[in-house]
C-alpha cells in the first residue's frame, strides 16, 4: 500500500495549488482527479468563458471599426466552430501546463474517481492509498431546480448548464437564461454580442444581487441598452420544450428560445464523503479559518465548503491548508475577497457594499469617478463606467471598492493590497500612478475620498 503525507482529492484550482505548495514545502503528495487537472475553472468555467468573451468582444469591436478610423470592406461575420476551436486550444495549453507543474514538483497524480474509505485511506482505480492528512477539493455541480418540465428539457438537450453551453454546436439565435448571477450574465454578454436574442429571468429584485446597488443599476442599464431583456422578481413556473413560462408582477408570460441556460447556483459535491461524518453547514462542509473540518486531519477547500465559489478563493484556501498542515502560520479571512464579472464592461469589487456599511452603522464617505473623465478611457473609446470608493469617515480606511469599467478585474488588486495593509485613501492618493492609464481612476477616487478629485 502506497503511503503519503497528504492526499488531495480533486485537481481544480484549489486542489492542484495545495498539492504543489505541499510538495514545495517537502511533503509527499498524491493528487486524485477523475477528469482533467484544472477542474471546472480551467476546463468548463473561468478560462473557456473568458476566451469566448474575448472572441465576442473582438467581433463587436470589428463591427464598430469605423469609430477607430478602420475601414472594413465587406460583411463582418463570425464562425462559432472556430471560436470553440480557439477556446479548446487555450484550455488544453493551460491544463497541460498544470499537469507539467504537478510533475515538476513531484506530485503523484492518480486518474480516476477517488473513493474515501476513511480519514486516512482513499481508493482509486482499485488501489488503496494511505495518508496522514486528507484535503477534500471535490468542487460543486450546477443545480437543476425542480421546475415542472425542466428535467425533460434538460434530457432533450434544450435546457443546458454552463458546461454544455460551452460545447454547443451552434450559437443559439435566442437564449433564455434562468438566473441573473455571474455565470448567467457572462453568457448573456457572449451571445448578445454575437447577435442572439437574450432574455434573463431572475427571481430576486435584480441581477447580481451581491453587488453594490449603484453598480447593479448601471450594469442593468448597459445590458438593456445592448438589447438584453431582463425580468427581475420573476419566477419560472414551467418549461415545456423550448417554451418557458414565468410570472412577473402577477402576470404569466411565455417566452420561446432555441436554448435555455439553467444558472441558478451550484451545489457542493459531498456525495461519497458520508463515511467521514463531517459537520455540515447545510449542503457544504463546515471548516475553520485553517480549512480544517470537524475531523482534524481532514481539510475542505474550494466550492465544497460553500463559502465563496470562486477559483481564486479555492487557491487561497489551498495555500492556507497546505501551510497549516506543514506547521506554517496561515489562516483564511473572507472580508477582503475580490470578485469579478467579466461582462462588457467588467465589474470588480472588494470589501463592503454601501448597503452593508450602512447596516453596520459605520460613518463613511463615498467617492466616485467616471470613466468619461479618464484620458486613457477616452483614448480607448471605453467611456462607460465608474469607480466607487467607500472609506471610513475619520481615517479614510478603505471599506469597499466597486469598479464598473473595462479591465476592472485588473484594477481591483491595488485596492486589495491597500486593504491587506490596512491602508487608507491617503496612501493611494500619495502614490504616483502612470499617465495615461486606467489606474488613474483609482487615484482620482482616492483624492475624492480625501478631499476632491483633480480631473473632475
């Protein structure tokens, strides 16, 4: 029987990162993955969607090439199969890269479905492996809600989850999306840019319910301007083939579509882990700040613990688990987690929303700065959006940052570092930012938090 210091069950962005870190710290590590290393993120989520979003953006930009003084002589069209081909090439390169990193760091990878026998034994492909520590990184799966007719539509491949939509043979001429969360919004952006008629049906009071209200409202207007129909506070009652019946403001409405995307959330993959008798938080595994479960030598990271279903959070949790196992000082905190929506423009946030700051009773100040006042944004012809900085009234400590802008996901890290250092708007305002760059909107918002922006 092979023995290891640590067995990692699941090779997604949490699992493979923790395995590599453990090996770097001197542990003997085995990683078990039933499909391809990289997990949902690299194979069926983050990376494929970002690749298709770029494809769609290029198509949209070429359609408006004349705005940049570029003359396109002839009809502009897209080839969905070529878009899928580029997506698959990108995914393969990255997953091969991860496999190479695991090998280089000495992690032994087992392909197959791991069956947990106990907190110290896992079976894979008929072989029993022994371990001192076990990290569960089994991810999550899309929820198919019990809506009448939806299961039948899914079996008929009319209704799909994000995984199937990434492999669809033809771009749908019409798409109904059940759910207005991050995944639904990103697919709405992709297919709307390619000319699909997109309808979003959301049960709550609007899209992206966890985002700051100013950002949500601005993004809703942008999506509607792009022709996307959004029906908030609407409940889907039935799916009959290609037809979706929903109720909005007491009125029953039917809408037809080539494809129906079901995007109402994810459920942690905990099936097969019952033998461990772990303490659960509803459907997820409960963990402490070190990522330990109720069984001390068993850790749970990523989507399976249900805290933040984000790849970068899974990776951060993987590093914490690895370092804690190896006796290093490390713990996880969730009040400084950045989030991003890769639409057009993007959204990126960190910290508290204004509503949350109010609820906590913290005296605060809000500073906003529009892209219209940014020289770089004007030069790039990307004038939609703004930054919203929320700071404490007395010390101007960063409480929250919300960016609605192209490349917003690249800008948020500066705010994350500032918050990690318990910095204030003063530090950002005193930091020289290069000109012309989009990062200057962060600088201007900081000046506004301290006193007044310079360029507005």
